[in-house]
C-alpha cells in the first residue's frame, strides 16, 4: 500500500527537523547556514505568548503568523503534516496497547492549559516554552539524547582502537564523518536532562489512552491551532464512522469512539478519504457565514478560570533569592531581565551551540519563572570572545543576533577578586593565570608590582592582580581558568548597568608598561 501524502510530508519534515538539529552545532564555522530555530519561528503558540508578554512583534516570528493564516484556511494541517513530535507519536502509537482514558484527561483540561499560559503571558510571564511540543522534544534531545549518543560513540571508538591496534586507521574516515557532521562538538552534561527525557517519555506513554492523546487532550499548540481551525471553510462529512466498513475510524489518528473529528480536532491528514471505498467521505468548502453554527466552544468559566489562574501564577512565581540574583549571568546582549524572560521560549538551542560549555538551563536560580532559561556558569565554561552562535540560533531575539564587534563589547557581568582565596592575596604567591587568559585587547585584568610581607615576616615582591571594571565584559574565562580547586579566587557577578564597553577602550591595544594605560594610577 502506498503511503499517504500526509505521512510522506510528516517523514520529510521529521528528517528536516533532525538534520537541522545536528546542523545546529559548531562545525568549524562562526556562521550557521541553517538552524532548527526555523521550526520555532513557525510556532503560533510562541508567537502568541511573545506578543502578550513582550508587548511587541518581531519579524523573526513572521512564519508563525503565516501558519495561523494557513490554519484559518485549511484547518489544523500543521499537526497532521508538519509537527515532528506528532510524527514520532504516529510512528510509535501502533506498538502501544490502548486502554480507556481517565476522565480528567478527556475534559476541558487542554483549554485550561492554553488559557493559563496566555493569561500568564499577558501579565508578563512567558511560560509557553515549558509546554510547547517542539521545545519539549528539542530539550530532551539536546540535554539527554544527543550527549548520550556522543558519549557512546566516543567510548565505542576508543574501545575499537584498543582492540584493533594498528588496523584502527582503516576506520578513521568513518569516525571523522560522524564527528564532523553528526556527533556533538563537545562533551556535555546538563542539569534537568533526566527530567526533560521523562517529560517526553510521559507524552509517549499517554498514547496508551488513544492515538495522539497528548495532541488531543493537553498540547497547548494543538489547542490554539484547533480553535483557529474553527474558522476554516473546509468541513468533513459524514460526522460518524459508517456501520458497514468502519475503515475511516481505523485510520483516523484522532477518532473519538465512533465519532469522526471535525473542525478543531481534525488534522486534515485525509487518510479517511483515501481508504473510503464507497466515496462517502467528503471534504468540501462551505459558506464562511455558516461557521457560527458549528457546535461547542469551551465553557466561559474554563476560559476565564484559565486566564485568572495564569494571572495568579504570574504574580506568585516571580520570587528569587538575593544570593541567586547576584550570580544570575545571562548570555551576551541580554540587558533587561524582564524583557529576556518575556521573549525566551526555553528551547535550549543557545546551550547546544555554546562553544565553551558556558550556558546551562536554570533550575531555580532565576526562580520558577526562569526554569530552563540559559545561565552562564563561568566555573564550568566561559563565553568565547568572538563567538556569536547563541544569538544566531535564538528564534525570538531574546538573545540578540549581534555582529562580532558589537557582541565583544556586550557586558554580562563584572569580575571581582576574592582576597580570601586568590593566591597573591591569600597565600602571598605569584599567579597571573587570569590576566594571561583575559581576551580583552587592553586586558581587563592586570597586575601591579607591590612589596608585601609573607606569613613568615619576610619582605616579598608580588604581582598583585586587579580588575579594570571599565574593560571587563564578564565573559567568565578568568573564573574558569583559575587554578584553585573548588571555589575560584575570582568570580563574575551580575550587574544592573550593562552598557557596552566603549569602542575606544576595547579596541585600542594596551601599551604594556606605561602607567597612563592604568586608569587607577
């Protein structure tokens, strides 16, 4: 039997999603030709949430507006022809035994989820990315699946080297192909990796309550597209499974008992029309003025309750500890925390492409409202001075896509020496590792020769380091390379004033040894 056009389209878009996923990584070039953020830019749920939360429109999300218009005309085709998570569910569901769905799953829960998210977004709290199907899929792949595949491939390659000895070079071209095009550029482990996988596994397990159970009963993107598809002038008839053959009910992914879906539940896969041998199934255009006769909309109390719940959450989830706020370092170009949280969809792409393993998903450092948003953790990695990859892959502009020269001047925080740990201060021993690694042309970390007494009372000459705050951009390399074990002798702290470093200061190289180059002398 030939595959239906909708299934062919699903498989092609799933392959495209996977191809863009492995391409969204550092492959030797500072510019990415394409990224998986294309799927997020076509996501109407993220468009609605960003519009409500940020109170502004970005052209980056124009494809999502086009998807909404397409849905108004043809119906819920995105879910039936394009969605990668929906395709995975369609491929898996035949292998999962079915049972009756619980009552809590079959009610108006999906409307409560959608309108709670929209209500919270209207109050400035954008949590849509936590429930968006593509964000859920991408986080599980980025934080768990892809790193596990990379670790397994590298470990297997090391094992082959040991077993094959000198003959191993025959396999080198094969490994080079995997390393350059498929495996992650670097070894990484992320917090929230297991939870991301468990959420995806939970969505798959919902298939035991019927095919596309997540899409029909919970998915906020599917619910939004379903409500939009009620405006479509295309309707299906008949509305029930025929008693004599029933083939349409067997192939429909969203059939409910013997009632065939229409309007917001129909995915427009046209599988029923394809298998109908009697020609009874029809998809026809009707007068748009008759659309008001379509039955059922969610009860007013569900909509109002969802919006009220979202507004309540928006006010109650914003607390964060002062200690965590001190170290709340965001990617380069993020100057306003509220604007960043309003736009960030928590997709994880910036963390995936981070060249020096500096970005990680927040747990509770930024409060519950900042869950899964990217944080810079300098002790684990640092922001590469010339790298602009995170801004290139951000689908909503939460991380600005800045030219290299502008990105280098963006301030993420300021470095501060801890005199109780830094070796020249605490141990009276010379160390200039942080100064040597500082990437700022005029050096934001410098050393001055001072005379001091060591702990035995002897006079010693020390190179005492200090930070030139006007030059420091908070990239974190100093904290990352500090040779002390455990706590670093220098740490990067968040600052309110993130005015970019002045061009004259950052681009003019320092004339070493001249005192007038030191603003503190």
